[in-house]
């Protein structure tokens, strides 16, 4: 696959966006915003040494949102012809005419829009012929099988190369966009036999292929994780400290982000309603948003509304300093946008001094969780209950794997009861956080 396989130069996407805005103005829209995008990629999966799937994806599209006063209409097309552009604008206007007025609808305040281009090093094309992708996936899976004869089966090793580019624009004069890339390598294997089989996986992802972990490292670690789960036991019901492994700790912080997001707040479906300026974490916890980190997976100079992003402290000394608001949700709440239309941008939980082994010692006796099942979270009350698997820890050391358990608590108490955040930070998306030790949760077993 060639690195230059975009069908259109970025300048052509700019012109298409300008054409949409022109059609909207000509057809009577009071305001308009549009997104023009193109993406392509290749994914290869190898299973048991044989190619299982080779997938190519190529997509393009234009989304158009128009406003007639406080009435909003949206339409989209994958046809880039001028006739289709005009028809899409007409469709959006037709929808707007039949939509009830919404006093919070409309473009962002002009002074909040991003005005300067910014190179954040987000595009690293990977020229990867399919034969080479297959070879990488085979190396990954072979490394897993080489760990032990107890690794008996595989759900596959995959290599994915993805590249995209976009332009966002609106009738207030904003126009911005850039190419991006994201690549990953994963492996999932099964150890043991008959009723005692266990599976586990691992993956690496980055915008820059040079920063991916080696295929051998991913396969080896996936196999060792699966092997370590053999002989899993059940636990008797008890209340104990719980350590969330770094990949799951990111999900725990994600639950906080959801509860602190505008949509949940203005719908009054969040336990963090009216908690701004109050302590919700322990005093040692700091959370920052850093949208402009070069090469990071969630960096961007502007959000989905075109609003300029900026560094900020979301949680300081445990106190909630800011929500995650888009232009629309901010207006619904009578507040100002935080530049978070589309999500958060590199949310960083400040790591503590302990590494993973140090966190185990700090916990002493308790549960290390490495897998969560189900979505049992009530964001109105904060009640939290999910199926889990992991390891029982005593004396600061892992004793044996456990399965078929449920962990339960309340997010308000869980966030306030964070004892420590590890320095074993794993970056896989918009949140950067190490393993998190929670003071106490109920573990339900037999």
C-alpha cells in the first residue's frame, strides 16, 4: 500500500468545503458548517500461520449542517460532484425548515474559533505492502506459540494501517484540517485445553509505525498473559482493595469523563451535576488536558466545532475545575465551551511514584483486575457493577488467577477512594494513566 493513496490533495478538500459554504449562502442558509473527509487503510489478520483476512477500506464523505435562525438541519453525501454538493445543502435546508427552533443551536462564538494552523506531527504514513503486513502478523503469532506448548490456539494476529485527512469549515470564516495516521498491531491467543482454556491479548498502537512495539514483544506478552490465567479460581464474596491495571484504569477515568461531559450534565443524568469546584478525588490527584502534544493520539488544534483547544487543569488537588463541554452543551448549561466537542484531548492523570509492583505491595491483600465484562454503570447514581477477572494478591504478590467474579461500588466513592496512581502509564487513546488502586470495593463470588 502506497503512502500517497489519498484520492484528493488537501487543497481539493478545502475547495469542496468552500463550495458547500457558497451553496449554503446562495440557497438562503443563515449559517453553515461542513466537514469533508477521506480515509483509507489496510488490515491483515493471520491465524495459526495462515492468512485469515485481508481488508482494504476507502471512504470519503461530506457532512453539511445548516441553520435557519435557530432551526438546524443536517445531511451528508459521499458524492463529491457539484450537483451532489448542492443537493446535500438543499436536503439539509429542507430538514431545517421542519425542525423545531432550538435556542442553543448555532455556530460557536467567532472569537472562540481556531485562527492559527498548527503542526502537531500527527501524520506518519506507513508504506506497507500486504506481503510485509502478513509477515509481521506471522512473526507476532509465532512469537506467541514459541512461549509454551500450552499456547494451543490463536484468535489471530492483526496489522492495521490507517490514514485519513479532513477539512472542517464554517460560514464565520473558520477553515482547518490536516492528515492523520493511526496504526496498530495486536495478538490474541488461547492457552490450556478443554474446560481449562484461557484467552488473553495485547496490542500496540501509534500514529508513527516506528513507535509500535515489536511483533515479537506483542506476541510473547499476549501468550504470557493467557498462560498466567490458567487454573483460575473463584473467590468468596468480600470487600477488599482493588487495583485496576493500566488499560482498565483508562476506562475508569473514561467513566469520570462521561459523567463530567455536557450531554450527561444538561440531561441531568450524571452524579457530577453541580459538582464544579468541589473535591471529587483525593487531594493528591491531578488531571490535565494537553491538546497540543506532538504525535499524541488525541492531539488537535481545534475541536469538532472549530473551537481552539488549549491546555487546562481539569482536576487540581482533587477538586473538579472544569467540565467537558461543546458549544451546544455549554449553551444548554449557561456556560462557555471548553473545546471538547468530539471528546477530550490527551487527558493526563499525573502518575505517582510507584510502579506496578510497588502498587501491588501498597495494596498488600486484594484484587488485581485485568479484565472487565459488561457495562453495569448507572451515571445518575454512580452505582458501578461489572463482571471481572484478574488475580488474587496477598502480601503484595500475585497468588493465583481468579475468574467469574463481580466487582461493585459507587463511582463517587471509588474516585474519592483512589489510593495511588502508578507510573506504569500506557498510552492507547485519549487518556494517559497508570494503574489505579482503589481503597475498597465489594467483590462478589461464590
